[in-house]
């Protein structure tokens, strides 16, 4: 039995995430992953950049915001020029992996935002709730890369 491309992608994604959750967790996960892969062979290989890191606290807050439909009151991002940019009142939709990079995809002031997780420096959740954007979720599901837009 072989893994489907989706299953291989998920396993690779969990491998990357496990590295951000501490050495003890990662060691246990690697043991489980290797045990699992002994029985399954796949022709797919996904190379993940070892320098990509997401702070576990940030990841937990993002997951909570998405699951509970909570507005992210404020998020700070370090841009390509090492300047800090702030976004306010984001309605998060998904955490997505495209081309080896993790993104938070959501709506900010009625515009689509795609923020690289490894650039996030600060997150503050609001108590405000939002309604799930079905159009955006369908668009994410149909996308093949990060270069999509709501107006397309």
C-alpha cells in the first residue's frame, strides 16, 4: 500500500510542525513516523526548509482563532525589509502550505491576506466572532498555489 499525494503532504507538514513543538515531542513523532513509513512506500518526496519556524504559541492561537471563528485583533509581521507591519481585525480562514511555505489566509478589511507564518512576531485575539467565508474556503480548496485572489 502506498500513500496518496495528499497523505504524503500531510505527513510532511506534520513533520515540519513537530519540529516547532520542542525536542521531546519531535523525537517521539519521528519514531512514530519512521515506524509508520516502514510499512508504506511512496514515490513522493517533499523537501521542507529546515529554517522555517513557527512559534508554537502563535500556531496555537491561529488554530484557536480559525476553529472558534475569532477575529484576530492584531497581528504583527516582519516584512522582507525587516520592518514590522501590523494588520488589524483579520478573519482567519485556513493555515495552508504552498511551495514549502506556511501561510495564514484570511480576510482583513474586506481584502484577502496571505501572511507567512514564519514572519509573524505577535498575535492578539479578539473576543469578536465572524461568519465563515464559504467563497474563500472554496477558493482555497481549488487553488494550486498561493497566487490566487478573491476577485479572480
